[in-house]
């Protein structure tokens, strides 16, 4: 990671709403973050926290309607993804930003060979001839660890295992040497052995290529092993953000603490009873006017019902640069309220 380098991606105030018959669902609420060259940012939170919707909003991959991006900017090397025309965005997807989806079987087209699907972005974005694209496709399959790459280039998705299909999806995402790779829970459907292989592959590729990566997951164990920095989401917003070692050693938001307590541990001869976070995530039918975690929080007090806490830096650095948290319970927030 290039410390102090200008962000390759700078997202500010992102808001996404889904319009439904029952009303509006405020799925992403004022999300801001930065991603620097070579950095791996882990995005964690339970299902419905807004992780995937946030990242899909950046590339406008959500169907509109019902999705409606209500505000914010997403500057990719100085250009706002959210202000691009459809043609500009099509030229950016795949070329400048690669996206690896959760389920490779539904992401890969079953009626086209893998070679066709890897070669398409090379021909479209790089202007390669079919022969040049074929050579590059073989190189990419070799890069992601597919044996006998030239022969397998002409096989179909059903002829590959789940782990191999995920490797192919990574190859497609890397085809045009993007500045940013977004991986949306790419190992969730894989067994632990294959998951470990994919994670090791990502580490190797990151070291070789030096690209910036956003890794979306609900698995804190995965994040501990690969991330530089972690962004914790709940209720469609960022509730805590910190360097990975700092987050695990000194979690500040009650939700982050609760997440860490749900990780299974074995101590001594008997394992402890697995802890759970009681209650359900909020239904975001309107703008957040109170803390979204308050109904499940052991530290709840009147301020939590009165206002949604802003993110505050707790280590002297700017919000988004070091360790910050959105919580009324945290000491700096208490001091602000006492002096108000």
C-alpha cells in the first residue's frame, strides 16, 4: 500500500434508495471512504448492512428503477463515476474497475466458452485482435492457477469446479489491468480448502500487480488475514473504520465488538457457548434520524434515539484516514454532548 498517496477511489456522501410499492428503502446512507493504490480495504457487516449495494452503486450496476442514487460522488482517479454517461461507464467497467461477483455459476454465461468470456473485454476495451486476446487469455488463466490453460480456454463453465470458476471470474476481472478490483464475497459458496486457495491467490496477485482491492465479506477471519484497513457497515452506513490490527485489538463501536464476540473460540478443554447478536437489522423505510443499532445495543441511552451519530476520529487523524467511529457511547462523543 502506498502510504500518503492520493486515493485511487474517493467516495463521499453516497446515498442509494430503492423505490418499492411499500415506500422507499434507504439502503445506503451517506457512505464515505477512500482507497489508496495497492491497499486492500475489507468491508464487513451482516446481511442487509449495505455492503454490496454500496459497491454496486458505484458502478451503477443496480437496476434503475427501483434503485435511485440520491447523492454523493465517487472519484476514480479524478473522475466521478456517478456523473459519467452510460457510454463512459461501460468503458470504465472492466477496464478501470474489475468486479468479482459472489456466485460464478450465475455470473458466467453457460452457452459461451470461457475463452470467449475472457477475450470479450480485451477486444472491447483494449482493442486487441482475436489472436492477441487469445494469447492474453491463456496468460490470465495461467496467472490464476488454471492448469492446461490453452486447452481449457475452449471449455464451458459447467466443465469447471466452483473454485476453478471463481478463478476464471478473477481472470476476467483482471483482464484489462484495472486500477481497482471489487470482490463481493467471492469465497462464500466455496469449501474452506478452496477458499484458502483463492485467498492465497489474491495475496499473490496483489503483490504481483499492486492493484487496490475492496473485499466484501461477513467473515472477519478472512479480513484478519488479508486486509490493510476495515470498514464496518450497519444500517446502510459506516459505523467504524480502522486499520485491521487496530480494529481487532481496540474495537470501539458496540456492533463491531458484538461481531468480534460472535467468532467461535475454543478455550481450554471445553468450548464456550457461541454468542449471538440479539434482535434483527433495521428496516430502513426512511432517512436515519437515530442510531440504527440502538435496538440491539447494550449501551443505548436517550441520545441514541434523538440523533444518528456522525463519524468521529478517535486517534487525532481525519475521518477516513485512521480510526473513526459513529457512536454516541464513545468518549469523544460524550464530551461533545456535555459541552454542548
